[in-house]
């Protein structure tokens, strides 16, 4: 209907139909965690590669610390976020998170 009346701002529609959809906090925070974790891993990987090329990481024990440095903080941040979500949903009624 190219020449019709726009129904977008029509007073006939309900008040809830003109609102923007609610923010999906779960998806947004998960994507933020993915971006921050990727930046953390890439930054440390580049640093460790340069450090290794300069003669660092000579002992086997030092090499075993690399996975802890790369993946420890992102996993800890994910578990912390999961714990915060669990605690926040504890304040709500009997409705379970979807």
C-alpha cells in the first residue's frame, strides 16, 4: 500500500506494540565475554610468542604455565558471571530462568 495511511503511529494499536523489544542481557553479556576473552587470549598469545622468540620459556615448567595464563582468567570470568546470574535469580520468585 504505497499511498495508504501509515499504521505505525496509529492510535488503534495497543500501547505495547510501539515499544522496542526488551534487551537480551544474557546474549549480550555472553557475546561481551567472548570478545573480552578473545582479546585476552590473543594479547597473551602474542606476548608469549615474542617472549619465546627472545629466548624465554626455557624450562618445561614454564611451558605448562601457558594454558593457565591463556585460559584461566576467561574461565574464571565465565564462572563468576554464572554465579552472579544464579545469585540474582535467587532473589526472584519461583520462576526459573529460561
